[in-house]
């Protein structure tokens, strides 16, 4: 989390220029200090830097209520000195561009040229470029980054690393087989911006999560999610599961009905088997060491509808040891133990071209439990679904969540 420091703060005084009497400056600094504090002398009296964001990318969102005055009148003050920005590379490039822009301007204590209209215009343009290079981060993204945190949850023999973002009604995410919660980055960010709190526990043996994988069942993995909800939420939550994750979500709703408000199932299979050819291909994908080219070919055939691009995040991010343990748990947990998903209301979002979790599965689920299952079919989407038609999936989920407000 960021901390605010005054220029009078002893620890960071060396980073700040001395300000004239009556002016103030504040700097948002992360503990690791990826961004060196920069100051405004004189006219800019409230320059604020918000660190951004959670996923390893460092940037700055700079806001000044007096920036307008900088651009439209100097009042005899001094312009802000240029910032010093360290990693990442994009920020360093922005700094170099800014240095080139400022090459003809003294950056320390240059007086505002009040009587020289042309010179004043040049300084104004410098500040415009400065704002564009350094401050081009949406305020909503900054707000979400400030609300992002990580927690560790103990769940019996497992220890789970959990990312939490946003505030509001809680939504817990369970990723697909052999995948991590980064698959939900775009969707979870969108839901957080819409006013929900998103909670993303990494599965066992992925990221910072640990726990035994030998002889596990769906019930073991569902208990991990239950511990997350009990520890971090303390009341029923919406649970979103993709592929294998939707099986765990339904097991959770069956074993811990008091912890589940509603289920959102993405690519829900289990009852209707895939073709023998696809079964053979998926087994080969999970159980064999493939070349990068062969793996990419298999990913296209198994997970994506014809003509849809495979994003870089799906070329990578596979945890095959975890996937093999999850596949072994399939045989240890019978269909009747999880298929119904307890008594929880369900939204089923199904790609029409899914060759792994065949669309007939979703239709049977809706036919068997019509009073509590809502089915939305997504055209031109396969088993991956989320990277294929992200906007359609987001719209379906948000519409369902809003329709359920006040129902429980």
C-alpha cells in the first residue's frame, strides 16, 4: 500500500525541493519506491502521485488541482521540476522522451516568462506533453489498484495465496484445469469496476499456494474455496468457475450450501462425453511432453473455436503437474456428488462451439433444473470462452448479477 509523505518528512526530505512558505506537496510512494518523488516549486502546490497497479506493471497517476493554473497562468511562480522515473522500461522510455522535450528548458528553478507569450506557450506545451506521458492512467484503474491486496488463507493442509480487488458484493473465482487465476484478469477487473469485490484464490501448487495433490478429490479442492470464503468473506458469495473450476464450484455448493449465494458456470461439462477423437487429443495434451509448436496446435483444436486467435496468455501459463492431479481427481469423485450444484441458482455461460464441454451438457442442466438455471449461449466461442468472446461473457454475467439483486 502507498503512504503519503510531506516534503517535511525527514526520511524523504532529500527527494524534495524546498517549497515556498504556504505551499504543500504530497507524494504517493510504494514501499519499494519504484517511482522517485518529484516536486513542484511555487505554483504547483498539491501534486499527488498514485502508484499503479497490482500486476507487476508500475506507472504513475499524477493529479494536480493546480495543473490548470500551470497551463493557463504562471502567477510569477516556478514550474515543476521534471520527474525521475525508474523501471519499468515503458516508464523509462517516457522519461527519456520527456527529457528530450525539456532539453531547451531549465528544469530546476526557471521563472515563468510572464511577458513572453511565445515562451509561455512553449512551457504550456511542455506541461501538456508531460501530463500525457506521465499521467495517462484511468482514474478508475488507479482506484482499483489502491483497493488490491493479497492475503494468505490456511485451508487444512493447504495454504492459499488470494488476490482481492474492489469493494462490494463478493465474487470468488475458480480457474480451469491446470490454469491460474490470471485467466480471470480482464473479467475480474471489469466486475471490480462495476462495484463488486473479486476474490481470486490460486489453486494448490500454483503461484504462492501450496498443498498436497496426491489422492485429492473435488471435495478437497472445494474445501480450499470454502476456507477462503469463511476467512475473507464470512457470508455467502457468488462463485464463478471455468471448466474444471465449475466442477469445484458445484461441489462447493453441494458440500457448503451456506457459503454459496449463486453459481456462474463457464463451459460446464461432465454429463455428456466428448468424442473419442477429442478424448484422445486432450489426454495426449495433458499427459505428454509436447514441443511448443505441437502444444499450440493442440490448444487451437481443443480450446478455441475455428478462426479465433490464441492469445499469448494461453500459449503459456499451463501447470501440467497440477492438471494431472486434477484429472486424477475426476475418477475419485462421482458425477452425482457435484452435478446438481446443491440447490444454488446458476447462470451457465456456454460457448456454442465447445468440443470439450459439449453444449448439450448445459442444455441438460437447464432442462433438469429449470427453476434455478439460466442458460446463455455465446456464439463463435469454444472451451476457452473468456479470451474468445470477453465482452459477451461480461455482459451476460453483469446482466445476471443485476437481475439477482434483492433475491436473497
